[in-house]
C-alpha cells in the first residue's frame, strides 16, 4: 500500500462501522462517556477483577483512591473503543498528527542500515493507534502479532481495520514461522507482550508491580534467534485523542541477550510506563490468575522494581 495514499479505501469494512466512524470526535467521546458508565455500573464488566488488580498492585492507595483510579480506567477503555472505531475514516496525515513518535529516528537508523527490528508494546494508552502511528512512520513492512477472535466475522473486521494502513497482521502462533521466512528482508516485528501466557512452556516469572508475574517467552526467543535490535514502545496519552510513542532500547543488534534478562528489561520499562499513567492500562485483564511454580529467587525479584 502506497505511503502517499492519505485515505486508504474503507469499502471492505461493515457499513455500520463506517457510519459510526464518520461521527465527529466530540460526539464519539460523548458516546464513550455513556459506554464507560454502562461498563462500570450497569454491566459491571470485570469490575471485581480490575478493583482486585489495582488494590494488590497499589496497596498504599486508599479505597477512595482505588475507586477514582477504577473510574478513570473505565473512561479510558471506552475512549479507546471509540477511537479505534474512528480508524475507519482517519487518514495517514491525521494519524501522524495524533500519534507522535519523537525519537523514531532511533529505530529508523536500524531499518535504514538494512536491519530488521522488534518492537515490544503493551495494552497501555491506545495500543491500536500506536500500531497505526508506527506503521505509517516506516517505509518497510510491519508484521504485527495478534490473537484471533473466536467470532470469524468480528475477526475479519478487526483485521481489516488494523491493516488499513499496511500493517500485516499475523496470528501469534504463526509469528515464529513468518519471522523465519522473512529473515532475508528488512521488516518491523511488533508484539504486545503484557498478556498472560496460556502455555506453561518456558514461562518467565518475574516480580512485577509487586506481584509474581508470568511473561511470554516468545519475544525474548525471537530476539535471541534473530539478533535483531529490540525496542520497548512507551505509549502515553498527552491529551484526549493524542498520544506519544517513545522507543527505548531493549537489546542491541546482534546482542542475543539471555531470555530471562531480555524479559526483565521489558518488564521494568512496562512497570514504569504503567506507574506513570496507571489509569491507562488494561486492569480488567485477568493478569495474575496463574500461580508461580515456586517462590522466586532473590535475583528474579529485583526485576521491574519501581
């Protein structure tokens, strides 16, 4: 897809999505306020999960502070939903204006030199817009890992929306094969790595947000296998509808860090990102439903300390 095309076609998207996406931001944010109220107080979507996560990760906060943070989190989630709908009509120029990448040259230096890179993201701020902002900022292909939805129609719609500016969506289980197949070319590999690992194979356990936490081993394995430079994508909301993505080095090209060391670097930056804007992370996720196989040794407990 040409980077000069400011408005990629939307015909493949459902009519209702295109209709909603044409609404002004002001109207969409009013709808987001209603959605936040419904999720928080009517449907009570994972309210108990989110409250428990916040209480255990921020034990020094008062009950009133926890409730305030909880309310802010549902407002944020609702805004992410309507902003994601708006992707159906946003142009590349609008994406660049609303998602700034102040130090993107740090990553471009690698791709300009003919080297592929790995970008590790999280469910912080608006991860959907962060993907699009990153996609339009590079002249090389971007392969983004995702978890397919169970509903086929919804999965197709989400894929079309996420791939509208050229991102190549790859099912997470197939990512290693895609990476191996594309070793001969220059591309960007993007992963969201803060979800709970479903498989017990090779889980990395670290002390994160004050709790024993399992992390995916896959990103560290890809980084070690390829020797690609890897970066953490620190995403923050600067104003309503505006975000900033800053890149922090996780591993230099050719470094091939030990997997546990690599994962600890990611966890440390992720925790700092979350603590900087705690209401903007996905606290409704059942992140800590797994129990560690044994108490973590002291050297693993220091990772991701604030």
